């Protein structure tokens, strides 16, 4: 019985220590710039760690977080260097045409839906496409975003992702489901996160929160 109690104490202690270290990292980052909400950051780190343990990340130095609970008129993409504990990029990012107008509301993993997909992705290689320099993404969550490659969901630059567009229309333009970023920043952001880093697209959708194996440790 004492051995069981000791084992439980060790597991609980490990979890508390683990959370504390992530919270400490969050507070260290907070000295740098505006950050995603702590709850979103901790969720992102939970999935990041599972991807790392699975050996899915070739470059675990970086994590990219997109918080689609925020309206598209706000900067809602962060590229964070976990080694130097600094925010490398903080940027506008678009959502899918059928996901919503100012705010993201509906998500899909279906071919032709023109909606964004939530969840954890691993960045792949780059290519030159109709939107210029673009980054392939692999969706890691079955039934949630695993059709990303078939749907050609990639990161690319777009002219409709700009302050000028927001001033004219009150929101960003929308993609066919891709996380599009400003043209002037696209090469730098893509060049930074390509090649096996973690990308997390978040929204507090109940279907996603309860269905994600990375958030629920399944």
C-alpha cells in the first residue's frame, strides 16, 4: 500500500513540476511581447510534448500557435523559440472562407469545405505555388485535420492579410482553409518554421476539445 501511495505521489509530483515549468516558461515569455492566453499556451505545450515523445518533430526548438478564438483583425499567430524563450514572430493570419467572417466559428476536415481545420500539425517542406513561397502541413489528428495534405491546406502569403484590408473591410480576407499570413512576412515566417516544427491551431470548440487525442492524452 505504501508503495502504491509513493508511486501516486511521484506521478502527481511530476505532473505539478511539469506544469510549473511550463508556467514559468510562459511568464518568462511574457516579458518579451503580447502572448496567447496562458490556457491556450499550456494546451499547445501539452500536444507539443506528445508530438516530441512520438518522434514526430524534427525541430522541437519552435512552436507556432494560432488562436482562432480571436477575431481576424487581431494578431493571433505566434512563433515561439522555446530554447531562447522568445517570440520570434507575432502576426495576422487568415481563416477559411466558410469558417466565418470576422471571427472563426465553423471548422471542417472535409475536402472542398473551404473551412479551417483545428489541431496539431507538423510543418513539412516548401514549394513555389500559385500563392508563391508556401509551406506544406501535415495534420496529425485523425478526423480533425488529417485531410490537410489532400485538401492542400498550406501556409502561404496573401494580399488580403494586411492592416489595409482590415481598415477597409473591418476584417481580413479569407482563404480556402489555409492559414494565410501577410505577404511581406510570409517568406520569413515560413523559412523559420519549415522542416518538422509544431503548429497548433486553437479554438474552444467543444467538439475539438473533447475529440483531440493530443489534448486528452489518448
